[in-house]
C-alpha cells in the first residue's frame, strides 16, 4: 500500500520589505519556488501577491502573501530564483504590479497584447 503523506500547507502574510529576506530563507532551506501570482481587488484597491514555496522531500508548502496598494512596489526575487522572471513579468504586464529590478525583464512584451494591465487597476490600450 502507498505511503500517505500529510504535508503542511500554510499561508503567511509578509511585509513587502521582508519579501527578499523570506525568499533567501526559502532558498537556504532548499525550498523550490512553485508559483508566484497576483490578484487585483477593486473593492479594497489592493494587490494580493502570492509566492508559493515547497519542500520536495516533505511536500510541505508555504505561500507568502504580500499586500500592496497600486502605488507601492515590491522587490524582485529573480536574483534568488532566476525563473521567477516569468511570474513577475506576468504580474507587471497583466496586473500592473510594480516590481523593482526584475532580472530578465520583458518590459511589457511577454504576452504581446494591446491592453495595458487588463486585469489590474488601469485598463487601456498601449
């Protein structure tokens, strides 16, 4: 019979100024970045940015949530997880999240769409 693994799965809110520190900690613990995504909440006029890390041995998963207003920015984690550039480019292009210093930034050309931030607060044409 297969072994049943009961992995931990938690969501932790982290301040935007501690995101890099958190990503470095995850890297040192051998955690893999599984995904990064964002959602724009029109009612509260905030972004909810989620960064999910997993331990491939235990399958424990932690999602770090960063809440931003449309005027706030967050540092890129691409210096720690280089492949995060795809996630972060999507967050900036589709939602308008301000992410500082993305290594391998696509400069709003990842999707080659006409709409400016179609899922964010400022919708329009390029």
